[in-house]
C-alpha cells in the first residue's frame, strides 16, 4: 500500500506520462512517475515507445527538399512536349 502511494499505479503513471516526457512535472509528481518507471517494466516500455513517437513526429518535415520556383514551368513544358496540353 505504501509502495503504491509513493510510486503510483500504472494508471496514475500513464495519466502523467506525456507531461513527464515534456518536462512539465515538478516535485513529488515527477519523482512518483520516475520511481514507477524505474520499477515497472511495462510502463517503462510504454514510456520509451512514447519518446520514440515524439522524436519521430518532431523529425517530420525537418528534411525538406529545397524549393524550386521554376518547377511549375517545368511541369507545364513537359505536359506540352508530351502532347497532353494545348498551347494557347
């Protein structure tokens, strides 16, 4: 009973996991989640998956190709060359 009070349950940890990952928990709540993750393999695996998901989402769009302003003109020219478009 005291262990659960100090380390929290899986449900309590899950409810605060996102805030913990974002560094938004302070004091006892932060210690409680950290303690639970240190002892619960299942919650630790979920937390690690959450961190991997966050990292993946943050990397989306990080590598964007350089914009080519002339791309639209190139597309139109190719369509006309291949007979798919009509010249005005």
